[in-house]
C-alpha cells in the first residue's frame, strides 16, 4: 500500500507523515526554534519542500553533545515530470510535454497506463496561497510504441529511445478535447501571469476537480507520471515484491517502520542518544539542492537538536556540535544490485548479492560508497547483536565497470559523521517496474531496529 500510494517524493513524504502523526510524533515548524519544544523521550518530525523528511526520537537520558543514530535514504525515483509549458499536440493528438528526471530505463515506460501526481499551488485570496498534494490514479496518459510494420529490421532489433521525441504521452484526441478546451479557456477568463495559456486546459480541469477548486485558482504545479499498476507479490511462492519505485521507497518504508516501532519501545527510556531518519529528495539527480543530501539539512538537524538541549546559551557552541558528530553514525541506505541469473557475468564473481538473502554492505575503494573497515565492522556487529540471525551480503562492482553512488559519501563528507552504505538487493533498478525479495524487507527492518537498539553499546568499544 505504501509503494502504491507514494507515487512521487511529495506523496512519499505525505504518506510517511500520516503514519508519524498516527504514531504520536509531533510536527515541528522548521522556522521556529526547537529550544523549549523538544523533550527527552519525545518523538518529532519536520519536512522541507514537502519532499524531504526528518523524523527522530529523543532518548530519555539524552544530553546535548551526545550522539545521533541516523538512517538516511531518499524519496525520489526516476520518472517523467511535466514541463513548465505542458501543452503539446501532434497528428491530431493532445499530448503532454514531459522531461526525464534521473536516469531511468525509459524504454520500460512504453505501453503503460500512466496516472499523474505531484504538488499544486493554489491561490485562495491574494496574496494568500496553498499547496496541495494530488494523486490521480487513473490511466490518463500513455506512451505508445511504434508498430512493428513501421520499423526497419534494424530498429526492431535495437529499440532506441529519443527522450525528446518519443516520450511525450498522449492524453487524448484533438477532435474530442478541443471543444472542451475552448469552454475551459472561457471559464478561466484573464490570466494575469500568462501561465495557464501554456497548459493543457483538460489537465487543469482534471487537477481542479481532484482538489475541489476552480481552475482559475491553480497558480502552478510540479507534476509527474506514474504507472497505475499497484505493487503486488510475485514468484511461484509469492517470494517477490513487484513494484515501481522500490529504489528507494522500499528502504524509506523500512526506515519509517523502524523509527516508529523504536519510538514505542522500552529501550527509549534508557537511551542517551537521538534516533533519526532523514529521507532526502533529489538523490537521483545528484543531491545538490536546498533539500537534497548535499544541502545543510543533516548538519542543521544535528546542530539544532543539540542546541535545543543545551543547558544555557553559552553552552551552544561548536564544541557540542563537534562532540555530537564524533559520537554519531549513519546508515546510508539505498537499494543494491542483485545478481541477475541471465547476466551473472555483470557482477564480480565473489560479490553477487542474491534476493531474499540479506541486506548488502556496499564497498568501493574510490569512495563511491562511504563504507570503510570500521563502518563495515559496525554494521556487522549491529547484525550480530540480535537473536534474529540477520544475514548480510557483500558487494563491490567489477573493476572494469563504473560504479554508481549514494548519499553516503555526500553525507559523510558534509557532516564528518562515520557512514556505512547498505541496501536491500533488487533486480530491474530504475525500470518502471522493479522486483525485490520479500524476505529482505524483514531483514532490513531487523537490521535497522537493531541499529537503534544496540549501536550505543557497540560504539563504546570503539574509538576514532
């Protein structure tokens, strides 16, 4: 249900905050000081841009300068985003102008039933405005493949996608929609900011109907397309989870469940640290934004929470922040590449993670992943500190292949906090439809929960 509902970063954060609200987490205003609001034993959250989430539980014995147990993931996945001028038409069809977000396997988006979701800015009364998060799970758009008879033998053998020319979805036919469009334009009246004239009127009508407003009130939007097919179990024994956006919403879900359950556990009463999850937007495009992992969000969270518990204003100095940093640890959690039985030679021969066989520790000596000898050891100790027998696997990329990266190196460099890169193994990463082992959700949850439960004890035995 989480994967089906969270069709973009805005919906991912909205779905998370609904569960946090139900679990008793208190929403914070990021514009107001945290001092006097945060209490030992309390649980809190705040959002940035409605697409990045920070949620945390304060140990009952926490004092300023103590450490943070952090799980970091990302809310975004490759998808097709609507362009600022969305109106587009060709050959009697009404289409939608879209731009590729991230590095998707775009050929997998053809012949799918596509819905639309995202954020809409609405004028209420000048100069007041509101933000609405919308999800329209109807097949309102489709990108059709070219029929076989209009392709050459070479084209049939090598399906190449021109991202500008071939990915514009069809919304309908001009003969049907133009009559409605004229009526909508008349209803909209004057458009002072000249924005609406560049949008497909039927799209505006659909959005307005979903929110329950007049089309005149729509001031702007950030929308994207998604596959309407819901997440499902697969495999002959239902051992697989098939879904869009497993990278990285499967991880976000497990991180969310682990912090919620930890906040309700008896261990909080003896905890002297902060247990925190940070789910960032914009990982798929480099993390360099106001609310990506490359921003001050993580350092700011550590600093503000630490300062909120300082006994007096004179003790809110860099020493407290530095002490907290050196006592902290990050699980950078992103999905991992499972070995594909049809392409097994794409993996290093001794490092081929399997689905349903455990969470993966990801290592790269060129620091594409943040794991080192100490942080990898800590992750293994976290797995050992439980009776659940949490399995772990190892991954390094082949020496003759390029290596992807995660938020791990970015967070560790920006904050100075020790970091390990982990992930649940999957196939079809960045496809419109991905697959992972269902048992690895449990493996991931058990590992994350053990991290919150046991890291402090493990870290006391280490220094440096």
